C-alpha cells in the first residue's frame, strides 16, 4: 500500500485543480433511474491542452468512472487512459494516459455512474405524493462544489464552459434544464430530451430537474418566456412569484443596462431543498415556502419572503451568473450584492412595504455575528471544498449587503449605478474579484473606493464609535466592537454622518484615525437648548454608536417626542441592547430606553423591540429569577397599546406591515403570559379545530395562537399538542407545516419537548425542516442538549457535511448562559470535531460565554430591582 499512497501525491491536498488542461464545452448525457435511485451518464468534454502533460485531473465525488471508456481524441489520434484513480477525500479523479496529450483542443470522453442521494446535494432525489402514492423526482443542487457528484468536471467557478445537455427519462415526466428544449425523441416509455447549448457558465450553475409538475407562464415585454413550476394541483400558488419575476427582469434590465441573457427563465418549487433557493442559470430552484403563495393560507410575511427571494435569485442572473466570482473567497460579492439589490427591486414593486426600513434586519444580523471574536472577514481564504459551506452565513450575505449599502450611500445612488453597469459590461461572461468591482467604482466616482472598502472586507469585525460632548465639539473615537467586552484590534475608514435637531442640519466626514474632534457649535448653540444629535443617520453605516450620558438622555427624549426617523429609532435600540449585552451599558438603562418606545407606531421598530424584549426576559430569568414576573409585566404594558390599536381581526384595506405586526405582537403577549391574549387565542383555536375555513384564524394570527396553545400544554394535558400535530399531518402547505414546527417547541414541559424532538427526526418531518423546531423554550434547554448528545451520531449520518448540521449546534448550544455548560459542550465535541462544524461550534460557545458574562454583570446592578418594579407598575 505504501506506494499507492505516494501515487499522484502532487495532485492531492491542493485547494485548486492544476491548469494544464482547460475545459471549453461539455456534451453531457444523463439517464436517471427514479425507482432504483441511480443514474448513468456520459460526457464528452472539449478541452484545450495548454502544457505538456500525460495527466488530466478533474473533480469527481461519489461517482464510479468506467476506466475502459476514458479516451482523449485530438485531430489525428485517440489516446487511451492507462490508469483511472479516484481520491475520495480530495474529490478528484486522476486520468493517466500512456503518452503526452497533443497540445491544442481535443475531446475527453468517459462514462460514469452514481447514486441519486437523499442528502439534498449533487444529483439527488426528492419525494412527493401523487394520487396517494410516494414518488421520487430527480433534482440537482451544485453550489458550492457538488457538480462533481453528478459528472466529472472542472468544478471551480473560474472554469467556465458551455454545456450541451441531453436527458433520457420516463416519457410521462417533465424534464428541465438551464436552456430550452430543442427536440424530444420518444422511444417506448422513455424519451431523450435535447437542450440548446448554454452560453459560457460555471459548473455550479448547471441544473436538471425531472418529475411531475404543473406550471403557470407569462412573457416579458421583450419575449422571454417565464414559467413557475410546482407540484400538480398547486399551480395557482405560483402566480404571485411569476408576476414578481416578470416585473423584476424588466427592472434589472434597466438597472444593469444589460438584458437578461437567456431565452427563458423557469422557477421551480422542490419539496426537499436544503437552502432557500438556488440561482441556477435559467432554472432557479426554490424550497416551496420561498416560491409558493396561497391567498388563503399564506401570511403577509410569506408574501414578502417570496418577493425578496425571487428578486435575490434573479439578481444573480446578472451578478453571479453572467459575471462570476473568480473563487469562493469572493462569494460575498455574489450574495451580499444579490441581497442588497433584492431590496431595491422589492421597494420598486411594493413601495408600501417600506422595505428599506426592514433592511435593518439584515444589518442587525450581520452586526450580531460580526461582533463575535470567532467571526471571519468578508473575504475568506478557502483551501478545501468542505470549508465553503460555512461561509454561506450572515457575514457573506448580511454584512456583505450592508457594506454595499454603506458604499452606495457614500458614493450616491447614480454614481453607484453607473459603476455597476460598467462593471457588468466589462466582465460579462468572465470572472471577477472584489478589487475588480472597486476599481470600476473608483474610476466612475473618483473616490478612493479601494482603500475605503478594504478596511471592511479584509479585516473581520466592525467599530463602535464613541461620541462625547466636549465644549462646542464632539469627540469621536473608534475601537473594535466585541460582545465579549474584550479589547479588539482593528481600525476602519468609517463614513460618519450626523444630524442635530433636525434632518436638515447634517454633517459628514471620513473617520480614518483612532479619534477625531469635530466642531459642532451650530448643533450645540445656546438657542438650541438640549437638542438631540444622531450619528450614523438612518443606520446606513455598518458600525455601532455609543453616546455619552448627556447625548443618550437627549435621544431618549427625541424618541418619546417622535422626532427621529424609523431607521434611527431602530438603530438606537439595537446599539443600546448590544452594548448592554457587551456589559458596556447597564440593563437598567436599557429598560429605561425601552420605556421611551411605548407609543411606537412602526412595524420594524416594534418587531425589533419584541425580539429585544424576549431576549431580555430570558437573560433575566437566568440572572435574577425573582424579577421575571415584573419584567414580563413591563413588556406586556409596553406592547399593549399597539396590540389594542390593531385588535385581533384584520381591517379592510390595512397595510401589509400592520398584518405582519399583529401576529408578532400577539405572539409576544402570549409568550409573556398575558392572560387575556391566551384566553382569546384558545377560544379561536377551538373554533378552528371544528372548522378549518373559519375566518377567526387567518394565517397572520396562526403562529400567535399556536404558541399560546402550546404554553398551557404539559405531560398531563397534551390535547393542544395533539391537535397541532393533527393539523400538521393534514396540511400539505409547507408554510403551515413550518409554522407549526416553530410553535411546538415553545412548550414549557421538558417531557413533552423530548417527545417533540424525537418527532422532528421521524419520517414525518423533511430533514430540511427539522431546524424550524430546534428553538425550544428555556425550560427545555437541558433536555434538548441531552437529546443532541444522544442523537449526534445519527445526525452526522443523516446530514453528513453541510450547513444544515451546523444549525443543530447553534440552536441547542447558544441559549445557555453558564461557563460550566460551555466547558461541557467543549468536552463533548472535543472528540467529535469535524472541519465543517468547527466555526459554528466556536461561535456558539462564545455566545454562551457572552451570556454568562452578561448574567454576572446584571447581578451586580444594585438599582435594577427598584427600576424594574417602578417600570412594571407605572401607570400610563
């Protein structure tokens, strides 16, 4: 064996494939067997031999290649392979020929076989029911590095080629790929479907779907055929997404100044799907909840999700598919950009959603992950395919989108758009790196984009900018923000914006040094008395602000008097909450600030307030259990106004945001134990159980009602749990199923939760949906952890490597708040370490440490219990 291990060692353990042969065109034929769950294939790759070699090295994983079928044909001869060797951990196949290959273009041919796996990656199977019978469909999911599980290829984004695909499938099935069908040949109960050759593209964007589907269709004004495919009988649920897609294609054509580059666009809902959606060129795949919208059973939040996901995936048809990142280090360019531009599209189609105020959720999530010492820079070196999965996270998507928005607001919308259009034109059909975008934008705007942006993409973290009044000036000082409160390194070029007393009085500058002083006498002059000063206007910058006591008090007053914009009210709250968690502001003063939001009217601010309140209630339960009832009472009083304004029943013609808010407010009141809300929820639930079409429980209220029902469930009274399971089993709508899974975990009896956790792993729950049930009540943290340890081996078998398994760790571990528990978690995983869980595990343990430090800090606040009593019993 010794010699075997040394063999081909020059090709092993390398992050990238050798470049002595370059693919130009793939002629690919696949024959999936949906009953035996296998597939056979053959590929002829036109490839350019650019340097002297008798080896060809390409990617292949979980495939068997028939050695006799491997040949390389050039103009005047055919060379046969003498060795064909697959290396599983490198995911490569090495082909050795008996002589050097002729320089120039030739055709590499081979035949291979593989399995239609059930792990939602590569060429896999998804199940559906048709006339009461379980059937399989065949689907591909190749991003980031799983095309190699379907056919041998150069599976790197920079190895672009054209693809000519043919499928041999049962005649009664629909078979789709990236391009339109050019011909179908019937042969008994099989047919061979041939597709047009694709334009030049990366392997991760190749797609194939085979199964039974209905569709709805429409055309753009310039004749592009757009279809939405879904399971039989669900086609009407595709109409909303279809309409969004047709309008969005027109919008992007104008924004990027380049038309959509393929003759058709199909979007298809897949029952088993790991991510939310995948932007395959011309054949975009979605999980059902991200594409289907049912007027009767979908909530307003579902509608918004469909619109933003469709807009995100279609943005990729330009940004990602036409112009592609050179390597996964630049993944953020794809994802951050598509996230940002999906808001631009949604805002244009649905102005009343005020979607830019909701963009703050993206920013908040980015700031939340990037405040960990175990975060990572936007640009990450990737040395092995298995490391790519972990960077599909809030840094790439949300921090990515936020720094793009920060740059756009710094350069101005017009200049930014012109720059993007020239970038797309310049790099169409090619690959680009982060710096390529910066230099085009720099040229367009004349600003030092490269220097400014490097400080945000090449180093991890972000600054907190402390602001103090000094005479007639403000003192600004930046330092890295960390939730752990420890001192971090780093210096940024921060675009500071501020306004004082009104949104007309503005200033802006670039803070490049550690600290700087700005003369603001016009903001602080005697006549203006105690006027407010807000830094980071409308939260367009990716940083936090810490104000001195005087400035904080002025802002609290400005919030009460409704002087500030929605984004600013939201940003002040989020920064203050985060500084409190980092033990840099007291919980007492955070609660006082929350009191200023009693008459808050806007959805996004209230939504944020609700999530801050529920996190505060949980941490207080750990630090000072004797204060929990009063803290909950304070929160109930805080949300009561808004809940009464909205009432239980939707009003004719009310706004989309009010529909979303009503459900969130009632869910919060139920989880804080508000009696009247719990009673009304249970009353409506009983009516709903007798009549599923009753108007008393519209989709927007269901989550709140289900959570309320689960609050009273325990092992001696399980009827609510059983009723919800019954509804779960009867519905075929994914959105309703995930809504129920999310509510079942809120039960406070650990024994019931254990039963529920085991149900999650049964065949009744699709493995993509298990994660929706993992956020269990605080009372059940222990049992969930014990359960995770027991099931760990089973889970690693079911999920293998990939991002779904990391969700188990973060959901179960992060809620704890003691140093002992962190040590226990570390010990358990010590012997079970895998590279694809390393980052998530470190982040989760860091969160436990942060919670533990916060608990300790809260226990040392002497005036807390006094303040809590006062707030809880204050009469308004």
